[in-house]
């Protein structure tokens, strides 16, 4: 216990120290090490602390009267430690990456303020996962939201970034309001904001209160996670933030929403193994399926490399929510083995997504760092100028596409097994509902592969579309090393997944005996359930053997060959130019056509003729295709317009005359007196 406490205090001290050093540092060559080395060391201690908690004992620490009427309660069990481990690994890689990436901010922006926000942001996420009191949870949650907001608008010279930040700020406070309602309902039942009181008393909560707590928490935490239709902030904020911040936000910050949902459902809301709670799971399955499909559909047509990755995060959050929903449904009908399978699939995909999405955002940041553009239509041919970045980005792309032997394949394989096993649910209606809600899952996997084939090909392969790209160089070694760390973890968790799954099972106490808040979900199997087995080391060996066999066959059968150099894919023309290539827009055009009701595509063709010689002969033709976000157009724009209209009407009571304000005060006092009088009758 004492060792855990000391480790936790060291973690907090290191990130606080990094934040303070950030404030006092100046824009010099020593500023970046002063900012990011403490965060690197703090991340290492976070990893050590998390593993120690998972393998040993939880941490419980109370600081009485930290604020009047409130004690600061820190409780880190295996579940909290699992998310802290995720934060620690990603933060270490991003901090190392930032040593090189932040160099360009030394002359443009005040890097000291960035360092303060960066360290505080990471610390706030750790404290969110570790606090055991609703009041302090909301305080740390708000700290996480505000620091990330200022990081999003760090480059505030661009008006677009400020607008994106304001959208994020509004949506995150919208979600916080619902989280507060969830905690308030628990307080009204227990008389305390302590999470311990929620745990002990929640089984006796009225069923309606449990449902209200779940719905409020799902909306509140789901907003932070980015589920559809509460996702509108995510594809705006992530591209606007610096790429190292985008990596943290997409890889770990949105997972705090997942953490909140897990805590609420299995810990605070009194979830029980009863069919009465199955609708919770169905709601999550539907929301997850919709988020996964819509997220990847918008990703596959995007031209902005960072917006593509942001929409992809919505897709992966949908897959995680889908798995959690299936786990709840299975647990409701006492299908314990299936429930544990769905939970493991969901949580393993959560940590896998943290690794490959952090890698991809850092890879995108390297591209922007070198080329100063996020438009993939202006890129191409980077594999020659940036070979290390290209290789590491490819590992992330293959991982997120769910191809073996990388980590994304394992979690999606487990999720697919859970979906196919839904036929064992006793309710036929639920079987049919889950079957229809899960149909988008298969389509999502295929579209994800298409999305990242398109993204990698148009960015790193083909011919260069801009002349200045021919003169760029590879990014600094710190940035490559940061990406290489997460790429290595993607490979490790793919080839030997039992390492991650064993850690996950220990963290969530998924044992044969119900000894945790997850009593409804155990590994106890009645012998009637069987799962398809897959050995990833065997798959890796088989793929390597096939590659070697093909290479050997070509060498033996082909014999000696002469080497002749031709143009790449020039079809015999010999003068292939970048204007003859497929563009990112043309590659996604069939998907735009099939899902035109979702994109509301607008195509514009501008044609120029040879007017003087032959007015019917086309000189040039330009094609431009744009898409619209139906959620922005049909949901948020009407809400915003209506709100502004109402506020404009209310503003008319502000006359600027003191007589009017005195009248308002007098009327308010009279109404309050009437209310008090009636309440005592």
C-alpha cells in the first residue's frame, strides 16, 4: 500500500513539476527538454504504478477536508489502473515525439504555455481515472476539458481553430451537465458524492433511478467519447490541435468517456444480471453500430489527413461501445462466458485503438511537419523522402484496418465472435435486433480497409503532386522514436495477444469467482459454450513462411534475370504525369454515389473551350466534389438558430434602465414569497 502511494505521489509530482517548468521556461533550446522530459519520466512511473496496482493491490488514499465538506478520495483499482496504463504508454511515446515536433513552435508561439497545458492535461486524465468522489471527479474532468480546449486553440491565429475550439467547449460542457445529473441522482439516493456510497447502495436504488443514472451517464460520457450524433466536436477539434495533442486526445482522452460508461454501468448504477437491464445493452449496440458505420463513411471521403483519422476514431469508439453493449445483454441473460468475451473484445480494442491511433496521428503530424499541408490531394510520393515515417504509418494503417498479424485484427476477431454468438440469447426479438444492429460491423471493417488503403496510397505512394515535396526531408529522430514505440506495441499485442488479454483479465478481475463489482460477468463456463481458437504466433509464422516460399520459388524457378527499368504503371506511355493519376476524391467517388443520401454530394464541373479556334473543342475541364455533414445541417444548425432566436428575444428585457431592473427584482421577491407561503400551507 505504501509503495503504491509513493509511486502515485511521484507521478503527480512529476507532471506538476513539468507544468511549473513549462510556465517558467522561455523559448530556448532548453525549454523543450524542461517541458517534455518530466512528462516522459512521469509516464514511465505511471506505467510502473499501473502494472503494480493490476498485479498487486488497489490504492486507497484519502485527504480529509481538502475542500470544505469534501474529502479528496483517491481509489485506483485494476480498472482505473488499466486506463492509466493506456495513458502512460501513449503519453511516453507522445512526449518523446514532442521533443522534436514542438521545435517549430519555439519561434512561432510561446512554448512555455504549451508545456504547462501539456503536462496538466496528462495529469488531469490520470486524476479522472483515480478519483473516488463525484465532486472531485467533475473538477478533474473540467480541468481535462479546459486544458484540452486551450490546446485545441493553441494556434489561435487561425479563425477556424478558434471556432473548432468553441464547438468543443460547448459540447464538452453539454456532456458534463449530464454527468452531473447522473452523480446528482446518486447523491439524492445516498446523501454523499463518494463513489463508495454509490457502490454499496446502488443495488437498492429504484429501477427508474438506475435507468435515469444510466441514460444521463451514457449521454454525458458518450459526448466525450464521440458517439453519433454527439460527435460533431471531434472532427473539428482534433485537426485543429497540434498533432501531438491530437494523438493524446484521440488515443486516450476519448477513452475517459469509455471509462465513465464502464464505471457507471457496472459500478454506480446497480447493474444486475436481469433481462430488465438488457435494453441498456441494446441501446449501446445500436449507438455503437451507428457510430462505427457513419464514422468510417465520412472518413473514407475526407481529403484532410487529420480529419480522416478523427472520423476513424468515431468508428473505433463505435466498435468499443458495441462490444460493451453485447457484454451487458449477455450478462442480463446469465451468459457469462459470452459476456466476458464481449467485454474482453471491447477493452482490448480500446487499448489497441490507443496505440495505433496515437501512432497514426503522430505519423500525420510528421507529414504536416515536413510538408506543411494536411490535404492528401497535394501529397504523394513521400515514401522516398520519408521512408521511416512511411513504414511506421503503414504499420498503424494495417493495424487499424484489422489485418493479421497486428493488434487490430485480434480485437476485431474477438468482437466478431461475440456478435456471432448472439444467437444463444433466449429472446428471439433480441437476437433479431442485435443481428440487424450488428450488420454494419462487417461493412465497417471493409470500409476501414478501403479508407486506409486510400490514405496511405495517396499520401506516401504514387507520383508527387507538388514540386516542393521533392525537397523535403525525414523528420527528427525523436519523432521517429516516438512513433516506433507505439508501432512496436501494435506488433507485440498482435503477435502475442495473450499478454494484453491476461493483463486485461487481471485488471477487471475476470476470474472464475465473482470477487469484484463485475459480479455479473465472470469466466465461469458451463461447458456448453465454445469459441473459435486462433494462435497469432502461428499466423505470423505461416505468413512469414508463405512470403519466404514465394521468394524462394521465384528465385529458383526464375533463375537469372536481367534488370530492366520501366516507368511505374505507365501502361506503355512512358510519360506518366501526376495529372493522370487517380486522386483521393476519384477513389472514393463510388462510395459517395452509393451513400449519396448521407453525404449530399455537390458536383461542380467547369469547362473551358478553345473559343478562338474551335468553340466545341474542350481546352480544360475541372471537377470539384463537396460533401455536407447531415448532422451539422439537419440537427445542430437548426438547434443553434433556434437558440439564438430565443436568446435574442430574451435580450430585449435588458433595457439599460435601472427602473426596469428594480421591477424585475421586486417581481422575483414577490414570487419567492408566494412560493414559500404555499410550500408551508
